[in-house]
C-alpha cells in the first residue's frame, strides 16, 4: 500500500513521454561512523506512460549501484623456493570500489549482450583493463581475479530475480551496502528493458561520507600526514607507557 501511495505522487509530479522511470531512494546519504556495520537502501519507483503497456515482451527492470571507480593493481603470486612471491602484475584502468546489480529476471533475459556492452551494466563490463603489459599471458584473468576477490568480500554483488515488478508499473528492491565502503558518490542507475533492449534509464546518487572522529582522522591523514604520523606515534608511546605502568602496579 505504501509503495502504491509513493508511486502515485511520483507519477503525478512528472510528465510522461513513452515509458520512463520515476524513482526514489529510502535515503540518499550514508554516514560512516565508528560503529558502522553496513546499511540497506530501498530503491522504489514506477513506470510513467500515457498508454497501456504493449502486449509483446514483458517489462523488465535492472537496478545497478556503483561506488567510486579507480585504478587497481592486481598481482599474481607463485610459490618459488618454498615462498610465495609476486611474479606478474596488471594495472586495471578502472574498477568500481562497489558494484551491485539487481534484476527482475535472470540477467541474460533482461538485457542483450549488445545493450550490456553499450550501457556497461554487468560486472565484467564495468571493469576496464586496456593497458596490460605485452609479456603478461592471459591478462584477462587478472580482471577475473579482481571480480572474484571483491565478490567474496561483498563488494561486487549480482542479485537476479530480486526486483519486484507489479502490473508492469511499480517496482522495488533493496541493496545491502557492506561495512567496508569507500567514501564518495555512489551512482544508482535504473534501466527499463523490453526484449533485451533498454527503453529508458534513470540515474541518481547516494552520498557516502565519514563523519565525526572518523572524518577528522581521515582528513588529517590525507591533508597533514606529518601531523597525523606524529600524533599516532605519541598515542602509541602513551598507550605503551600506560600499559607498562598498570602492569607494574598490579605486580607490586
């Protein structure tokens, strides 16, 4: 009932042109504090149209949330002479720090390979690695390793059949954000598709920031590293001295 009510106001607020997305988020700002253990974002919306939906292919919905992107160095290790050492490395030019995709049906049923390549929806398409050294064999395996590692840590997620679509008009899903988030702007994209083709796209942002003491320490470490280093050293000395004093007191 609540979803229908929200969708009604969303539809009333925007003019219609064909089939287009009208969507919202349960929150567009996330504060990272000392006890932050993750968060969950509810993403909901409706399809604005001036005529009844076509009777051909069913409407499908894709929701993708991407964290800040950056260059990542992926290294391959081998065991030589009884120890593990780095033997090769590849710089992945661009990879999101977090990426989650939720769909209303199995992924290959909601979008074609051509449209996936065009809009960069799937996890592999979000990884760009074009500068691998010529002497590195099977360079694509480094991107696969990055996806595997970040999937295991909850930073890359694929959730087929988790977007609820009602009467080809209302939709909703939730995306779990882990505790190890990178600070920055998280882009949320919503795609409407029919027959594997994208018919509309909507984009909005989620702001993820450290607050309080965490924000102060983060800024200090990046803007004044010398002061941060001295402060850390002083704290370590004081903590060590205090622990030693307590131990001597208990021993006496």
